C-alpha cells in the first residue's frame, strides 16, 4: 500500500512540475496584471494579454499531451508488449525442443530478464516469464502453461503447447492474479 501511495505521489509531483513549466508564461502574465491593479497602473490590454497567453498555453498543453499520449506512450507500450511476446515465443520454442529431446517439459521461474538458459530461452530486460509443466486431463498428455509480461507493460500474455500466444483480458481475475504473482516474485 505504501508503495502505491509513494508512486502516486511521485507521478502527481511530476505532473505538477510539467504544469508549472508549461503554464509559467500565463502565471507570469497574470502576476503582472495583478501587480498592475495593486499599483493602480492603468495600462490597457494587460488583462487581454494575460488571457491570450492563457489560451496559447492551453493550446500548447493540448498538443504536448496529444503528442505524448498518442505517439510516445503508445509506441513504447507496444514495444514493451512485443518484447514480452518475443520472450514467450522463445519459451515455447525452448520447451518444444526440450520435450523432443527429454520427453518432458521443464519449469522456468518466474524469472526477470535479462536471462538466458541452456535450453535456448532468452528473456529481455524487464520482461518476466514463467513456465509451468501441467498434465492435460482432456488429451491425457503432458503440456505447459507459460506467462509473460513486461514490468512497465499492462497486459499479461499467455502461451500453451500449441504455440498460441494470447493476451489475457486485462480485467479478468486470472490476469490480476498472474500479474501479482509474477511482479511480487521477482522483486
């Protein structure tokens, strides 16, 4: 709980600093307007200049927010998800190769990258992978369940012996429990 509160406080502080930096011309213009009223300086246009500065700052803040969230954040999140998918595909390939030579699957982690094992599994930095061998009761054969996520990513990705890499729905109980298990076990 304290970790969550401290993290939220840091994020709020960073956004407050961005607000001060972006709107500093507006703050300065309104300060000049208020000082002008206190000294009884009747310069026409001080209020209009302050409002114009506010409008320009709002437009600049809108474009910076749009740029940050639509271009930088989305592309970084997609890049992090791709790293997690790549690590999961590497886990599937290494499990299949190990099964073909040993007749069983091996357990992995959860491990946090950078990680490389003797069987060909490669995990990039800040990606967490977990592989658990299981017995499939319906097909009556050995199988495995693999999960991966990026520490800064949102979604948990899962793969089975079939090689299907699927995103677990973010609002599901499975996603929450697996994410919690992976993050807490690799601190």
